[in-house]
């Protein structure tokens, strides 16, 4: 049986190429993701490390492919400070495109505004302390 010379990328039963193809798929998926900037640059970095033994007979080859993806686009909303409740807690509402209960041009009804949950300062300190003990 005759030996065929192969590229280093075909070694490890094709796993090196497979790893590069896997990262390439992640890059393409990121490019196609509508939540990312379409013109942002993406990058794949391939690192191959060769570690020979002291006899220079055996060489361990490590192949690593990493991709740098575009970050997702920021999501925005607008909050409205509507005053305080009777117990002094700020009432903060998320703005809606229409008046809650109003019909839109497609017959849908605008949902009520979401109200931001506000913890009192003493609760925040207690919750933080509980978290410190969990770690």
C-alpha cells in the first residue's frame, strides 16, 4: 500500500479541518444574525502548536481555532418616572408606542405599561449580603 502525503490540516483524521469549518459556521451564523452589525469585522484565528519530545522523534501537534464574533446590537427602551407611591417608592414605567388600551391600525390593543420593580435600599443590602454567603 502506497502512502499518500497529506496536508497538516488533514491530519488527526480531518479533525483540524473540521474545527476550522466549525468556527467558520459560527462566523457565518453571526454575519447572518439580524441582531449584529452587518458590516462589523469578524475574525478567525488558527493557532497550531508543535511540541517535540527531547529525542526529537515525536511531535505533539495542537490545533486551535478561535473566532471573534460581532457583538449583538444594543437594545433600547425608554423609562418614565411617574412620581412616587404613597410609601415613597418611585413609580417608573416603560414607555409604550401608544396609550395603553388604544387600538393600533391592525386591530391590536396596546398592552399596559410595564412597571419597574424597585427594591428598597435596605432590601438591596440584605440581598447582597445573602449573595455573599452563597459564594
